[in-house]
């Protein structure tokens, strides 16, 4: 099939590359010239395992190209997939301006029947909005499809090639069948819904996962007070098939470009129909509070005064194996420490350039290695569970720190890992060790 993907970001780029890998003819369109230059030179503008190899391979096979010429790309395609960003507006609603713009540009390029699919996460009713905008500008025939995306950054290629399910929201049987055929090589689990249900399904999925995280974080907070260990609690809970182990890891909360904005957007979607989504409001509030647990622990350790203390930060991305720092807990934690007068030494294997772009330079010491960041620090805070940190030599680590204080915001170390060391160890929802 001939496919155009509009928006070569974390979702559009991975999807485009994977559609080409399935044997389709794919054009990825983006407005960002710097991104396109990187892609055309055989590199990729984001960190995502296996993506570069597949991009190179499919470019070389003539199945994949990158362009800013949306008009020509749309004219050459039977299927147009919109994968532009839908960031939060100040009031929490999804900003649909990129979607609107893409819809108008598609309409102007229409030269015959096409399927127009929205892969971006969009509020209920947005596919109808896209359809109306396009209809106003063209008399060409087209069908609208809602095609929500469920990939996870850091394993996006794997998730796209082996999805748990593909959701297709449609009101045209023939367009739905075409989209099912496109995705058939990936999975047998193709869920057909109406368009509004498909749009809702995406938000409901993210909101549910966010709820699991905030739930276990609340249990962790209670565990700390009653002397229980949340890791053992979650482990035992997860064996129940009705609960499952995934998303039951206590820590400093979720971040990233999806859960924070999608939970806020769903609260707004509910609000527009006079429904107060009380549970989700609490999920967001718990998550916001959770990232400051680490700060509160530090303040307790240092009698409320962080002025002049050197604090090492390991991990800036919102999770490992990605360079994405959008709404990463690290942004607020680092800012808070700097404001408290601490000297903040930070290290992340991949995400420092993105963090610098988003955070700025304000009061931070950038380090090129984990031990360099830890050197002479009064305490070390682990914010992202990169493998490099999990496998650190703890004996060596304790020799470089000024004080062997370790605050593990992701519960990566076990009691036996720390046995025989002098670490004063704090984690989330587990007894402290010292
Ligand atoms: P992104 O910001 O990484 O990428 C969006 C891209 O679209 C940018 O490169 C931008 O330059 C481009 N763009 C915007 N308007 C354009 C236009 N008119 N023409 C051409 N290019 C245009 O965003 P993302 O993380 O890939 O997310 C895209 C959508 O997918 C969002 O709605 C998001 O909620 C959803 N989503 C994201 C993830 C994820 O893990 N990142 C997972 C599932 C769903």
C-alpha cells in the first residue's frame, strides 16, 4: 500500500519505518527541516533501539523516504496517517492545532479517494472534526479512521511490530477492512470499534495505567508508615491474574509525553460533558506529590537545609531507554534542588541534550559519567532505572561519594545488593537501610 505518515516524531517515525518494513511504500512527512536532514543522512533524531537499522534498510530498499512536501506525499498515497503532536494547553485540554493544520493541508492536496487515519491521541469527536475540516475544503471522497497508538518509548519498534492489539475505529466497513489488511501481518488481535469508542479507548487505557501507578505509590506511602515493603506487596498482588505485575512498581511517579497530558485531557473531556472524573483527579494529584517524596527525604536527612549540599542525580529521562524528557520528574526535582541552593550534578546516558534544551543551564553541573556525577556528593538520587545504574559497582560508588547516602527513586536495589556496604539507603515504600 502507498502510505503517508504526517509527523515524524516518536510515533510517526516508528510507525512509518515499520509500515515500510512490512513491505509498504511509505513517505514520512515533517515540517522540521533539521529532523529531515538527520533522517535523510541515515541517522535518527531520537533515541529508540533498532530504529536506525530499519530506517536505513528500508530507505536503501526504496520503500521509505522523508520529505517536507506534504502535498506531493498525500497525492502519491492511498492512506494518510496523521501522527502529529497533541500537547496540553494551559487548561489541560489537548491542543489540536497541529491536527487542524495537517487536516487542512491534506484537504488541499486531495486528488482522489483516500483513507485518512488519526494515530495521534485525540479527544472524542476529533476524527469528526478532521472530517468536517477536510469536507469543507474538498469534494474528493475519503474515509476517516481512528487508529490509536499504544507503543512505548524505549521499545517502540518491538511494540509496533508485535502489538498486543490494533484498534481500528471506523464507520466505513471497506476502509476498516483495508486498515485491517494493512495490520494483519502484525497481530490477529484487531479490535474494530466505532470512531468515538476508539478515541475513548486510548485515553481510558492510559488513564488506567496511570491509575495503577498512583495506586501502588499510595500503597508504598502507607507501607513506609506501617513498616511493610511495597515490593513484596506488589509481587504478591501481581500473581493474581486479575491484577497482573505490570505497572505496579512504586517510585517517584510517571512522566513522559503521554500519561500526564492524557490524564489531564481525559479530565477535561469528562468536564465538557459535566462529569467530574474524581478518581483520575486523585491519580494526577498523587503523581504530582510523589516526585517530591525524594526532596522531602533529602530535607529530612539534611535537617531541612539543602543550601550548599552537593546532590548527584542519576537519570533525567522519564524512563530508561529513551531520550525523552517531556514531563520527566527530573525537571521539577532538579529545579527544586537548585532553588534550595544545592549544587546539583546530573548524569544521564542519553537524555542530557534534551534536558538542557528543556530545562536550560540554571545552576546544574553536567557530568559525562555516573561516577563523575557521584564524586564528592553528599547524597545520590536515582531517578531513572537505566541498566547502567542498576549494574553499578556499589563498592566503588561508595568510595567516590562524600557521604554514602543513596535515595533510590525507582526501587532498583535489593537489600542483599547493599549488604556489606556502608550505604544509608532510602527507597520508596520500603524500609530504609543504614
Ligand atoms: P512528537 O512531538 O515527537 O512528533 C510530532 C511531529 O509532528 C514533530 O516532528 C512535528 O514537527 C511534526 N508535525 C507537526 N505538525 C506537522 C505538520 N502539519 N506537518 C508535518 N509534520 C508536522 O510527538 P509524538 O510523541 O510522536 O506523539 C504524536 C502523537 O502520538 C501524540 O498525539 C501522542 O499523544 C501520541 N502518542 C505518543 C506516544 C509516545 O510514546 N510518544 C505513544 C502513543 C501515542
